[in-house]
C-alpha cells in the first residue's frame, strides 16, 4: 500500500488495511445499490487513480504486488493471470474504504460457467539465479467472507518450479490455508464480537527452498476449489501477492553444517573387504573381519561401488521419535526421543538385510494434519518394525511390466515398493484412495499412510541430497527398489537430469544401464512415475508379504 492510502486509512480511523469488513457489511457494491459484478467485469464507478500518481510498490520479486489497476483497460496488471471463477475489481466501498484493487473468488457462483466452483490467480517470476539464494517467502493478503466455503476445504498457495525458462517442470509445493480460515472463525483473533468479527484481512505465507539449483522460474498461485458457499458474502479476496527472498533458516543451516561432507579421499579398493554385490568394508588397515552389523558407529566404513565409492548409509542410521508420533508399542510420544538404531544393516550370502523403524531423519509436518496445512491427512506417524531383503545380485525379470497409470497399478504390490537409505519406504505415485499423492515438499518429503507408515511418493529431497547433491555429477545412491536394483537421485551428469537425458535415456521403468552402476533407477522430479515405474527385476517375496504395515 502506498503512503496516501495508509494516510487516508488512518484519518478515517478504519484501519483500512486490516478490517474494512468490520465497519459495515463487506462489499455491497458502491453507493447506488449495484449488485456485485459479473465475471471479468470491474467496478467502473470507482474513480481510477492515475498510474503516475499511484506509483506501484515493488514488493520483493513481484511487480505490482498490490494488484492495483495499472491501465485503463481494467485488466489484471501485467504478469498476472487468472482462470476459473474470479473477479478483478475494486475491493470495498469506494466512499468509505481505502482498500484498493484485488481479486475476488466467489465460492457460491460458477462465474465462468464450467460447472465447477474453482479459481486461481497466478504470477510467474522468471530469471532467478540460485546463487542469489534459494529460500523464499510467498505471501498473500486475503480476507475470507463469512460465507466462503469449500466442501473439500481447498484454499491454497502453490509454487511450481521450472528450469529452462519455464519449459521444464520440476515439481511443486503447496500449502492449504483453509485450516487457518477455520481457526480465525473459531478463535476470532481480532477480539471483536459480532457476526463479522472473524472477517479480517490476514497475511498468509509459506516459506520454501527451491529443490534444484537449475530452477529459474517460479509460478506462484493462490486459489480455491470445490466452492460451496451459499450466502451472498461467500468470497475470498486477495489484495496483495508477494514473493521475498529470505535468508536460509537457522535450522536448515544447522542441519547442513552438521552433515560431514563426502570423504575427499576414499580408500583404495584393494584395501577393502568385499561383502558381496557392490558392497565393501573398510577395515582401516587391520586384519579384522567385517562387523556382524552396520549401524551409526561404522556406517562410514560401508562402501557402495560405482565409478566412485559412496557411503550411502553414513549419517542416515539414526532418527528422532518426535513428540506427537506414536511409538512401536502404540504409545503417543510425549518427549522427543533419540533412536540410535533407526536403521541397521546385516549381510547374508545373498542379501543386504535392512531393519528399520521407518522414522524420517528430517523434519516432518504435524500429523494428523488437523490444521489442514496440507490435505488434512488424518494419520499419525508411527514407528515401525520392518525388515527388508535386498538381493546382492538383482535378477532381471523377463516378464516385467511397466506401470503406465492407475489402471495397471497391480504391476507392483500395494504399499512399500522400495526403501531409502534412511530406512523410510517408497510407495508408488498413488495414495490409498487411488489419487496421485498430494503433499508438500519444502521441509517434509512424505506423509503417513492409513497404517501410519511414513513414506515417499517421489524424490525425497530431505534424504541427504539437499546437502550433498549439487547436480555437478551423477547423483548418489538414495535407496533400493525391492527387486534389489538401486535408486539414484535425479542427475545423470552435470546439470542434466536423467529424466531429460537424450543419451542413454531412462526407459518407462525409470531405469537405464551404465558400466559403472549396471541397471539403475533414477527419481524423476516433476515427471511420472517419480520414483520407479514398475519392478525391472524379480522382487524378493520376503519384501511383499502381507501383514501390518505392508499396505498403503
Ligand atoms: Zn501416500
Ligand atoms: Zn544414471
């Protein structure tokens, strides 16, 4: 808001930015009793301020973040686009309120006549450079009228990531605001009384980190779906959209510096003890036999051979049982508890055997998601007791079938299909109700299943990779499918994701073969099937037996 607007707000004593709605029934239209505007129309009775007089504030990275009328054609300011049910107009009563122009989402009317009650406003920010920082705060200032309603509780902020100037889609993050709206209605933080006391302007923000260095374009959206408002005052209004760079959050910096970098000088292969398959043990010059078990004390001596030696389990063996999770005995956890043996590894002649409590070693959202920060997932994260068998010599299955979509989901078993090196399981791209899994990726990479098993449906960016995968060479190993074939991060070579590779491209299983790694899967951010597209090899039946925790 510019100074003039604020000054008038103060003179009128309305707190125009905060609670115009308190002063009178909101938005009855300008004096003269006109009804609210039709689709795409604007309120032409409001005197327009000249662009010169009303210099548009540049908020962070969005030009004209306050959505003021920028031209006489009464269209959205440059850079913004909207679709579905929306109205761009002056917000409020022109005589008494100084609010400005904005976008209104009517939850009770099908403005565009497409049969659905949904709408969204978007803005695309281009030419970003990761060197300038990768953390952002996306915020909108909005007001939900007392009749605004969505049957599926969907009012969201969404950020879509792109590389190559918008041509290469690389996933998205989103946050649901509906829970906040419901909370405001319940708690009435304005402290006022009366039917409109909860109808106040609020800033809603989400912070996120771009997951890949090559992201140069962000598409920011605010919108709703499943509108089922019944009253006339059933709109959600937005009068400002903002994007700011923010410094790396302290908890992120701490986590990043706590991770030791990859060892600069790996030992010579000739000094290592073979364990089977691509696995080696570093006896550190002694003649000792390999340990019976690998855990947090020796995981840095367990090597996986590609064209380099990796230590995939180092720093991934421990986790925290967080307050609010449920432990393996079904008890609610009251206090954070360190779990030193979240992942344990042993070897047989034929298998790497992984025991896991399936606790994520990274932040998660709060589950059950009663605040509806995401999709309202009703499940809790529960500690598991699981054991999986990864063949040291994976066998190609000559009858393998690729996953093409929900229609042949049966080519893999329901529930876990593989496991990440931090002991958390992979699922296929769909949730139990057969819809593509919906979740946010900023600081939590997964969510719990109806059996309370935390899991990933796509690239778990929190598993080591944000700290060590800078996209400068082939990504490190991040886990295994239950056929024993390895799963790697997204990169094939410097700056080239495997999903985009034209030389040695991935097949429909998300797999390709090279000399150093043999057949291996890659995760494909923003692209189906995201992790693996079916089992290339024969699944060890011990991994897909039915029982508690084995189904989605
Ligand atoms: Zn899921
Ligand atoms: Zn590869």
